[in-house]
């Protein structure tokens, strides 16, 4: 942190989601100062344009320059999924905190490498599970106990994607499948967070309905929790009628959360917020960034920290393992997992 306790931040990865984070940094005003935007040499123009637009001190075209900089405290890392672990480890080794876009990594083994680097450096790792941070989602979390669980959570998350928006989506290894690697973290993270119990078993089937990519564009997953709760997720990139709808039922009540923002408790709409394209920045990205800065300042584990992210990645991996084997996968998250 600078002398006046302001976090000096760089964003690495000036792609599609970058502006949502840059808007959040700008909105944080006194909390943080944007020092640099960093990209690859071949995207110089985009990097410089973003640096200028968001008032960064400099544009950087070499990742090593970010690592060696001594005027940067924290990094917002928005590179493709398969690069998260390698770059996050390098960032931690260089003595900087990191907010990594979801998923933290594509495998649990990679998460464990990041955890080892975090332990060695003493620096903070947070994962960008932005959807938790909407007021509607936060209110749902506050009210979970009133349902007197165990509960059932059913989450349908369907979008329509005509073709791969960026090259790495075409590769299952890079994207972590596809629907599971892109939207799986949203569904799995909020399910685990809301239920607040450990996942113990996962059964899933995935499909590829269109030949535009290697990975799955459909997934259906059933997660059993230690407290008896059930989470059901449906992920689709083929939904011409977009949907983002969670139904949460317990013995003593029902809630429904749509678009992460509109919360019904029974039949009463108790929180409502307009949907805006996340690329323009939104309240969730703002709250997420504030949580990152505050956790670093207070030297505490952030919401959506390493342990929570490891659970999400373990469930994502179990989804693919269950699809391959055709049977449910038992999870023992209490012990370090062995990875393929
Ligand atoms: N929270 C959300 O709702 C949400 C939405 C979209 C994307 N994401 C996540 O954000 C991440 C980025 O996704 P995207 O859609 O913006 O992808 P993208 O491909 O548009 O952007 C990635 C950027 O990183 C750059 N990059 C790659 N290697 C780099 C390096 N070594 N140094 C600097 N820059 C480098 C690329 O050139 C590109 O500009 C992914 O992990 C994705 O899952 C999250």
C-alpha cells in the first residue's frame, strides 16, 4: 500500500472483461489508484487506449515489467482461464496481492500451486466471483437460515453464444471445457456459498450440441452437500431465451433470485436492481473490488478466497470426471486431492 493506505493497482489482461474491473477501480475513488494496464505486445493499441481512458500512469506491454515494478501492490488478473495459475503464482512470488478472474484455475492441482505461492509470500488471493456481490444475492445469503435447511437450490443459467467470442474458448483444455469453465464457476460458487455446507458428491452429464468448439455447451449437474442439501445446475450456451434463475426451497420458506439481482422471499419482491451489461461495470464488480482492497488492508481472508475457490474448482473437475465415468464422483475436500 502507498503511504496514504491507497492500493496501487495494475490490471493484467486488457480483454472483454477488463472494462468491468477498470470501472470498479475508478468507482472505488480513494481506495485504489490505477498504476498500469498491461497486455501482450500485439495488443499495444488496446492496452494504451484503456490506460488512457481509465487514467493509468502507464501502459505496459511486458508482463515481467509488472512483476518487477515496486510501485504496484495488487493485480487484477483478467487473462484467459488456462493462464490464471502460472501468472498468479508469478504475481504472488513477486510480492503482490492478486484478484483473479473466475475460475481460479482449471484444475485443483493448479489451485494448490497458487495456494503454495500465497502461503510462501503471505499475499492475498481473491477470486472474482462477481455474482455474489449484488445486493439481491447478499440479501439471499443473509436470509438462508430462515429457510431452516437442508435446502434445495436449482439454478438455470442459459445464454446464447453464436460462436467462440475469443480463440481460447475453442480449446477445451484452455477454457476448462467450455460451459463448465465459463459459467460453471458462477453456478457452483453461488450454490456452495448460499448453502454453506461442503459438497460431498457430484453427478453430471455434459453435451456439445453445436460443433463450434471442443468443449461442452450444455451441462446438467447435481451436487449433494454434507448437510443433506441438494444443488442442481443447468448451464447452457444454446439458450435463445436467456435465463438466470435460482429457486431456493427449504422446510420453512422459499426464495427466488433472478439475474443475481431480484430477490423474492415467498411472493414478495424484496430487492430489485436493473440489469446492465457487465462490460460497462456494475454494482457487483464495484463491491467485489472494495472487498479485495479491504481484505488486503485488514489482513484477512477475502470473501471468495482460496479455500472457497478450491471447492468450486473441485466441483468443476468432478463434473468432467462424472461425465467421463458416467457415475457420481465422491468428494473429500478435507484432504489434498490427487489430480489427473
Ligand atoms: N466475471 C464474469 O462474469 C466474467 C465474464 C467474462 C470473462 N470472465 C473471465 O475473465 C477472464 C478473461 O476473459 P475475457 O473474456 O476478458 O478474455 P479475453 O480473451 O477477451 O481477454 C484476455 C486478455 O488477456 C490478455 N493476455 C493474455 N496473456 C497475457 C499476458 N501474459 N499478459 C498480459 N495480458 C495477457 C489477452 O491478450 C487478452 O487481452 C477469463 O478467466 C474469464 O473466465 C469473467
